[in-house]
C-alpha cells in the first residue's frame, strides 16, 4: 500500500488541481480528465465543498495505478499474496530440510529412540535404588554403632550417609550397561 506523506493530518483539498498535484507527488499515475471522470462518477466525493485527505488516499489506493510498479489494487494484492506464498514455501522447505537432517543424523546413530532412553534411565535408577537399599541393609549395624544411639552424633551420621550417596551417584554416572534380572513370576487369581 502506497503511503503519501503530508505535513498536516486531516488535510482538505479545495480543487481538483490540488488533488492531482497531491496524487502525482505520491507516485500515482493520473491525468486531470481521469480525475474529473472519477469525481463525476462518485468514486471520489466532496464533503462540504472539500475533499478530505483520508478519502483521497482511499480513492488512490482503490482506483489508481502506481507509476513506479504500474500496478493497481488487484496487482498490489496479488504481489502481497505471492510474497506470502513464497514465505510459506521457504518455511516449508526449511522445515523439510531440518527434518531430513534429523533423520540422517538418526540413521548415523546420533540420536536414540526416546523409549530406549527412558528404558535405560529406568534401569539405571533401579540399580541406584538397589545399591542404596543394599548399603543401608548391609551397613545398618555399623550405622547404629557409629552414632551409639546419641543425638549428638547426628552430624557424623549425616556426613557418613552423604559420603556414601556421593559415591553411589558417581558410580551411577559412570555406569554404561546394567544387568537387570526381572522376575516374571506373577500371582494370578481366577
């Protein structure tokens, strides 16, 4: 859409000559006879003996041809639609390229299936849980004797447990493969 810059907002045009100069300065292709025909046919109307600038601008947008591009409203609209279509096609092609890249990288082994990852994490968490439970069961007598039933030694107990937790987490972070035995025995009732 062509915008015509003016010094004053709400400008009023008194004569056809003023309108013609304004439109030609704005880059529209129009002759005096062409403007006269449009005024007589009602495409541009006076209000209280004057032509308001917003009405002149609207008239220019709808009825006139841009002298630079040679296009009227339908041509400008077609250009805008073509531009939108091209942007959409470019976006679609970029998304297809990204999808193809991800698929290629997956085939190269750079990605793993989400379910495989979730299964791996579940197994690792199970191993960590099992190790911690085993530690606490195995070391219960040592933990009891460490504090001797005394609340005053709670700090030592906490330090001891944190130290073991740090060791288990480090082991968990290093481990790559886990051997998990799954017991398939189920108690079914009919």
